[in-house]
């Protein structure tokens, strides 16, 4: 992402530096970025680019210094400097994923989102969620029908398309206005809110939904406990919360190379149980590939008694 420094010459040096970097001349790119920053010391995009170059070159201390300057120059952190600091061991994962970063990321990605996910990454999260919910409902012996549903991190509406025939009115919520606008054009939702998912849930009445789904949306949240607690209140008795996350072999939560959180099975179970929800399914799945390799994930369905 590029945010102008307000200085035309500094911006030109930044543009030239990125071109040199793309051509493999990282030393010259770094030198031009330093020159740009001499003219515009609060140029967040240049600090961020310099941090990336230093990190790739093994200069972790220099990268940390640059990312900290990028964060100071843009406290909203639209570039994701705090996430890079976590990867370098110099930040706290709990508050590293800023809303502005996620919004900016998906506003930029929106136009090519579905093609990249479905054609390039073999994405199948919504279908897997649907199968898991069907399994739970069949085990209960109840009808396959949900009166009111909520889709967290709804994106362009891929999950709604998978669930629409078994749901009444479905509400979607997403941080990205661009993603939400694409979803609106599909007429899959009764309403779409542009909001943080936990903040939106906290505005809803008790027992509002009998199905809540989150298809790969929770990878942008470090601690699942707050969203699980909020959901427990708005789920109707007997309601289901079905979601997918990326995972890793260790315990707890880790920030992956692709700047998404991976949740250990222990963290998922503890977050669900602490919210007084009953774990029904928690199993290993993969909802996508990267470079042809399945990304390890977990499928979970929890219920409210």
C-alpha cells in the first residue's frame, strides 16, 4: 500500500526504490528509501518498505527500528507494521492486528478476491462448514432450518451462498466496505453491516440468532475468547456457532508467515468452553492451499444449551 508523504520528490524516490527492489537491486532501493526519508521523516510507506528490505536481509534490529517508525508515522497501522514487529519478536500479538490494516487489506483485495480464493487457492471453507452443520443437525434429529443466521467476516458472500437454502434472514458483517459492497450485489443477505465483528455482536439482543458462521474470518483475531463470549449471549438456546481457523502443531496462538493467526486446538476448545458453549465438533481440516500445499486448519461447531 502507498500513502503519499506529501513531498513529491520523496514520493518519486519511493516509487523508484520499489522498482529497484522488484528488479533485485535491494541495496540501491534501500539507499533511495533513506533519501526519501531524509526529505519526509514521517513517510510511513517508506519506513515500512525499508523495514521489509532490512528484514529480508537479516538485519532484524534495523527492521524493528524501521517498522516502529512506520507505526509511529501511521498509528492506525494500515500497512501492518505491528504484525511485522510480532514476527520479529518485538511486538505483542494480542493487539497487533489493527482494524485499519484488515480493512485496507481487503478493500484492496476485493475485486480479485473470489477468483484468487476459488481458482488459485482451491478454497472450500463454506462447503466444509455446511457439511459440519448438517452432521450436527442430523445427529440431533431436528429440521435442517435456521430462523435467523449471522455470517461473521462475510466478505463477498461465499458462505451465505452455501447456507442460504437452510436459513431464514441472514445478516452479514465485515470490516471492508469494498467486500461488503460486492456481497450486497448478490442479494444474499437481509442486511450487511460494515463493522468489527465483536463490536457488532455486542449490539445485538440476547438470543438473536440460532446459527452463527465464521468461514476463515477468525484468522484475523488473536484471542478467540472475547468473540466466543459475545456470541454465547446472542445465540438462541440450541443455537450453533460453526467456524474454521488455521492451526499449528503447538499450543496457543501463533502469527504465521502470511500474517494470519493460527490457533491451536487447545486455544479453540478453551475459548469455546470458557464462554459456556458446548464443543460438538473440533477436527482437523484444510480449507485452502498455498503453493499447492494444504494449509492446516480446524473445523469447529459449538452449541448453546
